[in-house]
DNA sequence: GAGTGGTCTAGACCACCCT
DNA sequence: GGGTGGTCTAGACCACTCC
């Protein structure tokens, strides 16, 4: 029921959304289990099914539930992965990688311009990063100079960036990061099974190495509710 | 018009959204100016006004437009502020601050637990950070030990955290950051005039100082499309 | 075949802004 | 008063899943 204090001058769909969110946070609705159907909720709350749908869609947008047509609406389990950037290395040693594509491509993301990327086409290696038995964690697009050795490309296709460099015995000279949030592109949204436009936490990077001519650009992005970054800075002296 | 290649198996409201987004990116619709009304677009595209509204609401969710009831729907100007964290200091010297509230409060955000915050109530100073002539940039909640001097509280009420410490002549020993994205709470959404649940880029911090007993916790959050962080890491040797 | 969520439409009412 | 976006409803159709 929508009680007056829940209502509190909000619109109906907002009140419904809040009540459903309360139930999720109370544990009345459990993770990975379906909540009652639209029709059931409609009669329980005494509001139109459309209003229920509206509330559910907003709950999807904030990452609280996932709706699967024909099955039901499920409470999302909240688990964030933490990456520590204090030493510049994003530790992903135990992560699995699935290669998605390798293609010649220009770097087009406007946020990338900060790193003064090459204007010519680069070799773009796209891959998914995940842990066994878990939904995909991140999607990485690595841009390499088109004339790099095939052995190097293979390593980048199979490992996260810093792990690939480690295996190749290439030393890092400098890393620049840009962390921002941006909405998911259509293709990325499909991969993660999230609504189009879902916010992604992104880490754009430029890695310069001691190997002559080897500078790596890239973007690692993850659904905003799956990842966070930590950073520790000691003051000098 | 919704051309077949724009349609491309998408749902109607997705096609409409994409077409409107194209027009914004092409410059056909200009920043800070209203786009045609729902009714106009409805007849132009030959779809129901409801479908137009759906597309517009999704465009609001991704930060492309702002709708103002009674006035129209306006193209949002995209301007991101960049904060460099390389030296641990978030440079906000020229920013203005508006104090929102000072209250006794417990730290309740679950993401904060990483810093092992005190369980007791703290003094919470909430403020808005903005640049003259611009929409608000960020919202900061600083948690101080309840027994700090009033002079210190005043400085934190009037300046961003690191600027306040600088003015007070207090040295920083260590800073820990946690960067994540989370959805806006109701109150924050009102302050920024963004839809409820809008994604915010957050930086949680714990600052330890050389002044005995003075450890500062806090959360600085900004609409995801207004802020980004950069970080540069030199390799040793 | 029954139940699920997703889409699209039609129509009504409201609060708000501007002139 | 006429235009705007926001809300809520009713009803229909579809694709999908599960039994």
C-alpha cells in the first residue's frame, strides 16, 4: 500500500518506486529472485499497470532490478569490484578475458583528445573482462600502433593491459588516466545486458613504455554499479 | 522522418531518440535553446506524443536535454570540469562555495565503510561548489569529529577541503580516495535540478593530518556529465 | 496456453510559463 | 488563454518463457 507518508507529495510512480526499493533494501524481495509481476503489483498497490511499469523501468535505470521479458523482474545482486590505482597498476591478474574483435579503427572518443592520440587509424583490440561464474565486469578497447608485432597483439588480446605488458617484459614509463562516467553505447549495452544509455564508469588510459614507439591508448568501461577505484596518496616527508 | 536505416530493428522510441540525438550532435538543435515541442515532434515524426515523451525522458536520463514544465525542452550544454588528482590535491581554488547545512549526523553510506569511519555521530558540513555564472558543479559532505574548534568548522564551511586545510596551516599526512558512480539521492537531485536517480560521479575521501585527532571524511559528488578526474603516474627509476 | 515484460496508442487532467 | 511538459489511466498487440 502507498501510505500517506510514503506519498509525501511525490508522484505516484515515484512512491511506488520508493516502496519497491524499500522492500529490496529490507530484504522483503531477495537478490536473484523475481519480484511479483506487474499485474500483481498493480492490484496490490491499486494503481494502473502502466504506473507499475514506469516505476520498474526507473528501477532498472538505477541498477536495482533487471527485467527479462517472458520471465519476470529480478532483484539485482549488488557487488562492486574495487581496483586500486595507487601504484598505477590495475590489478586484474585473476580475471578472464574474452576477445571480442580486432579491427583497424580511429580513436574517436572526444574525451580521449586529452591524451593527444594519433590521428591515423590504429589497431583496436576489444575484449570483455570477467571473473569465472560472474556477470561480465568490464569492456576494454585497447588502441595500438598498427605496426606492432603480432606476438604483442596476441598478448593484448588475451590479457588485461598491464598483465600483457608484464608477460612481454615491457616496462612502463608513465601512465595517464582519465576517469569519468558516460552512458553506454548500443553495442556495449547489449554485451552487458543493460538498458541503452546505462551509465558506465570509464577509465581512459595512455601508457608509455620503454619499448621504442610502443604507446598504448585505451578505454576500460564497466557498468557504474560494478566497479570503483581506490587511490592512496602519501604526503612527501 | 524515421528512415528505415535509422529504424534498424530498433523500437520506435529508440529510433526517435537516436534521431533527436543526431540533430543535437549535428548542431541542428543548439545548446541552451528549446527543441520543438512534443506536439510538433509528434506530427513531424508521425508517432504518438507518448512515444515522443518517452524518447525525451530517456534523453534527459542520459543528460542530453533538460525539460522545464511550461517552458520547453532545452539542449544541455556539455562542459566537463577536470580535476587532477596526481598530487592528491583536488584544485578548486577559484571555486565558490555555498554552505547548505551543518548538522550532527552519522556516516551512513555503505561505500564509506572502506575507510573505517567512526561509528559515533560526526559533524557534517554540507556545501555546494560552483563557479561564478555556471550551474552548480558539485556537492560536498564533509564529516568532522564533533569536538573540533569552531574556527576550523568555519573554514570548512567556506572552502573546499584542501583549501580549508591550507588556510588553516594544517599539513596533510595521507589521503585515501574511492571513486565510484552512484545514483543521486532525492535531495541532491533537487539541488542540481536533475531527475531523481541521475548518476553522480563520486569521490569519497579520508584525509589524515599532522594535527592530532583531525581526520576528515567526506564525499564529493557531481552529476556524471559535469566532472572527470585525471591522474598521472610516473614509474620509479 | 497462460503468464511475463515491452511497445504503442488514445485521451484526459494538471501545474506551470508566457503574453 | 494557449502553449508547454508531467502524470495517470485504459486497452491492445507482440515476443518471449515455461509448463
